[in-house]
C-alpha cells in the first residue's frame, strides 16, 4: 500500500506544479517561442503562492478560510507566529490575478515576474527544507 499523502503534501505538490508551469510559460514568452497574455503566468504564480501558504497552514494544523486573498493568508501565518522568508509580502500583489486575471486583461507589465519567481523559489525551498527536517 502506498504512502498516504496529507493535505499539506498535496497542496505543496500542486504549488510546485504551478511554479513550474509559470516558469515554463515565462521562459517561452521571453524567448519568443509562445504568445500569450502574461496574466496566465501571473495566475499560475498566484495559485502557487496561495497553495504554498495553505500548505504551511495545514502542516501546522491551522484552519484557513476558502480564499484566494494572499494578504489574508499572510496575516493568518503571521498571527500564528509562523516565520516567513524575506519579501513574501510583495507576493500579495498577485492576489488580483486569482480571479480577475483569468477573465480580463489587467496587466501588460512583465517586469515584476522575475522578482516574483525569485521570491517564490526561495519560499518553496524554505518550506521544503522545513518539511524535510520534520520527517
């Protein structure tokens, strides 16, 4: 019988998938290999961050609301005394891409995507390291 995955494991794996998708799309866009509205990249980054934070909350047995609002999740993490890596507050700007970005063009600026990717990469590594320490 296989290993039973906890919700935090599933959320983390799905966050990783969204991160890989965003990086792949961003790379293809930058190299001129694909044409797309950049909101789809930002949507995947938002989904990644949302799932990472929910994974951390679940891992720490903290209930969280059904929300796409990254600020709410950050506040819940901070109020629960969970230390987050530097600069994660910048990721709250991605909230607008959870729903609105899927149905309207709200951004034509790609400049911050590299910054978001760097912050999220650091966050993913930090969370993975903490999960591995507790195994």
